[in-house]
């Protein structure tokens, strides 16, 4: 971890969630941050308003991965990567195939993937060869002691990975490494749980197509499915995509170079292309600024589940079955979301109580207070939700207990 900490002053304390939707939708450019800024500057200018930005390579200049995984001419160092990780099994997608609106994946030995990649590059990336893309590799889980990078201070208030580390003791997380040849790509999507994401290029170059929240509504077909490729000519079919207008649905385009870090706000749909042979490190994360969007996403996904099995409402514990399906389809359900809130709240309360006992004015105190304010606010919203009334009495009792603990604290 970085020696810096995400520190806020008292001026940011506000129990209300930010009304960022309009400012995000009107965003017309992506700022490039070429010099260091403070965490609070990032928080107020980009994180809370939900605006994208691109950090310069100064953020990643000290990373071990940038020293060891890259040759002097800026290319992937295949031989070093084979020596370090060749024995590991990694997930690899085929960018030239589509199955169920996704690129099909297979497990492959890293050495095998690197041999393919090196051969492809040597041959000049011929169009008749598969375009394989190592994606969503849980690198920190596979190599916990390697220390390939440090999470930049701007992204360290990360409730999602904090919870997963506590809940699964390192068995799962939302920290990934991607490696892909020139021409590999990721289809149009929004990130898991409507989280934020950050993506740092260890080497290579990416092109991002970013769509502000709301524009994706034009990119659904008549069945409600999102377009797979926003550069496809199929979007011009008014019968299939009746809401699409090239004049009003235009992405922000960003080219991200070596060492640079892209901040993608929550709810911004995007598509990404590797313009060169590229290695990147990516995290998904949630915190006090977008936890309400995460809750809204779960509400929306539960509504879809309920609609899909609406003909079975007379079955025993229909609401319980809906929660089981929600967990399977979206990765989290209402009881686990409460566990998520409880985990973060307990850790913040523990720190605050310890600092009070020791009389310490810790630099993260104001950030903790903000976290607790927002946790209380979203918890109240959860407890008022009609579908939450159908979870078990044990879960509802946990919610009552958490609410009482939060209200004992002077926020």
C-alpha cells in the first residue's frame, strides 16, 4: 500500500448523497491530471461529482510491475513473465467469438498464453489468428506476496475489496490483471454493482469509449439487451435500435498511454480497445460516494428477477427464492448487502472508538465520519424498502442493531 492516506477535512461532512447525475451527464471532456493533486481535490472534483479523469504516469512510476514486466523499449517482457508466472493457470477470452453476448473464456497456463502472444506479435498480428485476451485474472489472490503495484491514494477508500478481504479471507476480490495483444478488446458494459473502476497501463495503449449515465438507454435493442459493440453498424438499424441517435449519443474518447491511470465513474458504460500489446491492472471499488448506486442496482436486479418468475408467486417463500436467484445472477443479494454495510460500519466504529480512547486526532477521522453518515443514510433507505420487509426476521434484526449502533455515534 501507498504511504499516503485518503484524508479529508471537516468541510466535506454532509449526510446527504451528492446529486451528481446532471453534472455527470453534461460532462464533455476527460481531464488529464499530469501533476500530483491531493486526495481531497480528487474527491471533490471527480469522485463525488462522478466525473472521469486520466492520471499521468507519475502515479505508477514506482511500481514493481513497470520495472519487471516491461522491456526497455516498452513492450511486454514475455520471458520474465514466463519465469515469474508461467506455471499459473489464467482465464483467457477469445475476442473473435461471441457466446451469450460475451466473449467465451477458457483456462490456460500462463506460459501457453505468453507463447501464443509472443508468436502473434512476431508474425505482425495476422487477422486470421485468434485474438486471445487474458482477462479478470485475480493476480493478488494468485501471487499475494509479489507486490506488483500499490493502490494509488485516490482509490484507497475501497469498501468492496475491504469487505471481500474480510468476508472471504483473500479467496476472492475485485482486483484484476489484464494482458492482451493489439486488437483485443472488451465489449460495451457497465461495471459490476455499478462500482467505480480504475485501470492502469503497465505498458501499451488503450482507447476508451465512455458514455455518461443515461446515454445507454439509446443503446438497448427492442428486446432490452445492450448493444454488444458500440462501433457496430447494427446500431444504425432503426427497427432494432429505435432509440439510438448518432447526434445525441456520442461517447467521450480517451487514449490512455503507458503508465497512465483511467478513473471510470459509476454508471458510465464503456468499451475498451487495446491499440498496442498491453498489460493493465484494474480494480472495481465502492465507497461512500456511490454505495447508494450499488443499492439501486440491486433493487433494479431484484425487480428483474421478480418479473422473470412472476408466474410462480404462489410457491412457498417466493421472496426467499428471489433472493437466492439475485445472489446467483448478480453476485449479491439483500442479506449480503446488509453484511457489506455492517462490515464497513463495524470497522469504522472500531477505529473511531479506539481513537477516542487514545485521544488521537487521526487524519482519517473526518473520512470515517463521512463513511458512517453515508452508511446510516443508505441503511435507512434499505430498511424502508418493501422487499427488504420480506427477508428473514434475523436479517431485519441485524439491520435494527446496526442502525442503533450508528445512531449512538455523533456524526
